[in-house]
C-alpha cells in the first residue's frame, strides 16, 4: 500500500478553518446586486454544496484510516461552509435557496451506488466542474460581494482536488496500469459530459461572467489532465502546494 500523509491534510484543513475564523465573514450587510441568471445559477450550486456528508463519512470510516476519516470530516465542514456562504450571498441579493435540484439528486444517487472509490470518482467530477464555475464567478461577476464569496470558495476547492486525488491514487494502485488508464480516461469522458451539461444549464450565468459554453468545457478538460495522471500514480501536490496547479 502507498504510504500517505493524511496528517498533513488534517493540519491543512485545520489551518484553513483558523484562517476563516480570523478573516471573518464578508460584509453581508452591504447587499448584492445579482442578475436573475446568476441568482438561478448560484441557487443550483448552493444545493450541491449543502449536505451532511454522512454517506462519505461512513465509507471513509470503513476504509480503516482514522486520520483520513478526520480529514474527510474537515473537508465536509468546508463544503457546508460554502453552502452557508452561498445562502447568505443569495439573501444579500434578496433571493432564497432551492429545496433541491435534479442535477444534485443525480450526482448523489450515482455517488452512493458503490464504495468509496466510486464515490470519490463522481465527487471529483463535481469538484472539478466547480473549479471552473467559481473561477468564472470570481473573475467575471459584476457584484463585488459575489466575487469575494466565489474567491473564498475557489481557494478551498483548489485544496480539495489534490486531497481526493491522493485517495484515488491509493484506491487505483492495485489495478494493472492499463486498467488504471481506462478508468481515468473514462472519468475524463464523464467529466466532459458533466461540464457540457453545466455549460448548458448555467450558460446565461457563465455568459454574464464573460465565459462562453465551449470555453468553459475546454478549460475544465484542460485543467483535469494532471488530475488523471495523479490518480494513475503521478505526482500529487502536497497541501502547501495546493492552488498552484489548477
């Protein structure tokens, strides 16, 4: 088995929690001017960020590494904080949240079909798509509060991806190299499909941020190359290096 350093990831997640506490929340009282297309888009992403993570925690516990389980719980806490911030952003813009959305329900059902490896492969698709989405919002939204919230979430997501890549590298390590290659190629194919669906569903919001549908899909696939290599046994950025490869 590959020797891992999940203790360093626990420390990184804890450091992130301390940084957030020291920084405090954005000034929600300033309000937000959010176009209708961006409101609808953020509402859908807020649903995806919200959840108790119980299924993932259970599978992580079954993996038998208590340090990894602790890191997973800290990861879930960050995702829940994203949902909280998106909810407060919507409220600052005079909008509410959704009770659910078909795309999130579909992802959840697929993730829970099998074990931890499948759960993380599907979760990684959502995480990589989110990188492109929050980057577009951070760089292209007209509202300063929306840009600030997106920037904070993006910084967390850039850390999540290498964390999951490390665990998937372990999970795939016992497979023959051609099988690992087929798995990661299939993963990138599914990622392309998911990015295309998001580009269609969130197209008006992406255009408002200056990103076309084709550009969004192409950028998502381009950033996923090193991730596929990492899952297959290539280098995975250490916690201190996250945010420099995505």
